[in-house]
């Protein structure tokens, strides 16, 4: 059970929050509770929140309602666990703008009460710790920062600002530094040489710190599974299954592998794997292998949806009102040429088909967006990702699991988060309609509870209005 051990220490940062009984009670009456484990909906329930924990769940008629409790009539409404976006970049290391705390209110207003940050620099840890403290002291202002990772790439790195490791020694050193800085995991990236990757894997085991991220260009999927990589982002390493044709992809793979250091001998197996992935039965066997090794996938399909969407729709997205003009300009610059191309749904459709194949092979999924990539929106885009899981062939329940119970399991926090149960932390979203009949109902948010704090529809709207006003002043 390496998984559990690896992520267990995260619990400390997730629940710095010991029981916080401040004598205050909030009661949801007549609510319908969605069990993300898949049991039938519990109807007409009373959920009592004491401090930041759920202290009781009973039929409303049987519940003992504490005096002076804040009572919320939740008749005909549906309660789900707080949502997680498991792939975000709140540090804006690409645009290099400072962390934008304005984004936080957009996550929360969208019911996203937890995030996994995929590219924290080591020197940013004091800031993460400040935010984590604030999440506890001023609940409702910052989502739960479940895990933060530092990106390690080969040299030269794909992004100029990355940490790099090329040799075994430097790879081990960087893992030790990351651990010492209080970072939760190592994020592996595309150009890591094989030696550095395997040294990272081994040193992570020694330091008892997980690693997750991209599967580097020179690493086979099965090798990543054997090495103990915990999650794979954006379907890296296997995207060939949904590439137009194998020949093209193999030519591109060869070109990609010609970066910095020529390691020709290691290219052959990668090309062989590419050919295997072109064969659906062989691809399925590889996915089975990854499932058996408990390698999770965070496909960020919403990232690919942008290029399946007409550019006029993208540049007229009403959610752009939450994005500053400088950020918008950088988005335009980064994606201009791609946006001018005709929308191509094929690429997205193949991604969806692959995700379904992987699910059939038994792979577990995490919902993530890859914000702050251009034309993605804090909070909002997570709901788009949930819809894409359903478009791929997941049931609404299965889609919901990728943003609730699955992140809690993945982070080793299932004892305190991820479902609505007595004793758990009250991170919850109250919906005006049933998300199990249509996943887009996750957007019909009536209220959000963050670490026990109740935020009404009006409060959430005010947070969004403030976010829009803030960026327009910039
Ligand atoms: Zn990312």
C-alpha cells in the first residue's frame, strides 16, 4: 500500500484544521444528499454542521436541531461534497504575473473548495503556507490547497522558469531540496533524461514523497507505472491513440526526442510503444497494466476542447470579464495562431474515446483543468471538465466522483473529505437541481460550505461581481 503512505502526510496540511467547535451550528433541513459512493439519494435529511465538521445527519423529522442554529431550508435541493480541481496553476509561472488571489473567490463561487497546484516554485512555499493558514482562519476566502508540486524538467527545460535535473546526482539533490522546502510532491516533466527520472523515482521512495506529472518523452508508460508515478497529466505518453495517423505521430515523436541530449538507443522502445498504442488491443493491455499499478489519470480534456471550439466562441466567452486585460493579451499572444485555425473536433473526440478506453481498463480519474492556460477559467472550467467526462461516456455519478471522492482518496484524505458523512469536514455544495440526472446541474449552485462556513447564493454572486470589478480596474 505504497499509495496511502506516500500521500498520508498531506493530511496534516489538509486538516491543520483539527475539530473546530466554536459552538456555532448551521442546519440544512429537508435536503437531498447525494452519496458519491453510489447509494441511493437520501431524501428529506437534516445535516447539522458544528464548527467545521458535520456533527449529525438524520431524517429531518427525527433530527434534534440545536438552539440558536442558523437554519437553511434546503427543500428540493441537492447536497454534494465540495469539488476539487486537481490540476491548476494559481502561481501563473507561465505568464509570470504574481499569484492572483482574485482567482480564489472564483473557485469558491463555483463550488471548487479544493485544488492541487501543479507548479509551485520552492521559494513560493511561505506564500502557500500563508494561504493555507488563511483558509483555516478566514474560511471561504481560499480553497483547500490539497497538494503543491515543483516541476522538474531536463535541460534545457521546456519552460524557462523550471527547475532542472540532468544527472542522477542533481535529480536526487532536487528531490531532497523539494522535500526540505515542504513541497508535497515532485512534478516530472517532458524533457527529463531517463537517468534523472529513475533517480527522482528512487529518491522519492527514500524520502517518502510522491511524484506525479507528465510522463517524460523518453519514458515508457509501463516504466512510469513500475517507477511509482502517482498520476499522469493530460494523457501524456499515450496520446498517440487519438492522433490522426500513426505515421505522423511517430515522425513527430522522433523529432521531439531529438532535443538537448541525443540518446538514440532509448528512442527505439518509445517508437515500439507508439506502434503498440496504435493497436487498440495492445493499448488496452498497457492501460490495464497502469490500472493494476494504481496510476491515476488527470486528462484535462477541457484543455483540448479549446481547439475543438470555434475561435469566435472562445474570444467572446462571457467569462472573459473575470480576466484582466493584460492576461487576455497574453492569452491572445500565446494562442493567436492556433485560434485562427479552423476548429477541429477530431482531436478532442479521440481524447474522449481514449479516456473511455482507459476507464474500461480500470484506470481511476481525477478532474482537472490546467488553468491558467489560455481561455480556461478558475472554477468555471472544472464544470466543463465534468461535462466532458459525461461526453466521453461516464455516468454523471462517475463524473462527479472524479472531482469529489477520487481526489480525497488520491490525497489520502478520505477520512475527512470527499463524501458527506457524519464527522467529516463540511466542504459541500448545495445545488438547485439533481446532478445525477444531468451533470450540468453542478453549475446550479445555491450555496457553498467551506470548512463549515456557509456562503449563500447572494454572497457567492457578490464574490464573482467583485472579481469582475477587480480585474476591470487593473
Ligand atoms: Zn498544467
